[in-house]
C-alpha cells in the first residue's frame, strides 16, 4: 500500500459506539506519518481497536489472524460497495 495518500479528516471512530456489527468492518489506519493501511476490525477494549492488517489475502478468515492494537483516532471506516473497498475517491482492493 505504499504510495497511497488518503487524507485524514473523516470521523474518528469512537470505541463507545462500536457494536458486534462492527466486527469485520473495513478501516484505514492513517496516523499522518506512516503509509495508510487498510484492515478489518477484530475486537476492541476500552483503549484500543484491534485490527487485522495482514492475513495472506485470506480476508474471509481475518479473525484467525493477530489483531494489532490501534488508537481509534488513527482509524477511519472504509466504505464497501459490491465487494470493493473505497475511501473517498480512492479504490483499493490490494493486500
């Protein structure tokens, strides 16, 4: 995903608003310093959202892979339409 430059500025994900329906939702990690990276929410606690960023392309099994503790202020939800993942005007279907 090096080279993608998604703008920061969407809604911050608030842990208190997450529900079981959010498990598996696509997110993008963007702290403003590292290249943006897409992943899927695996779980959360009162401080971090655990996101799977790498799963050997086996996204249907993402819950079998380790989630990375990620600060919610560094995450934004991605939009998914017809099996494709979008963020703003950018499309990204690569691992």
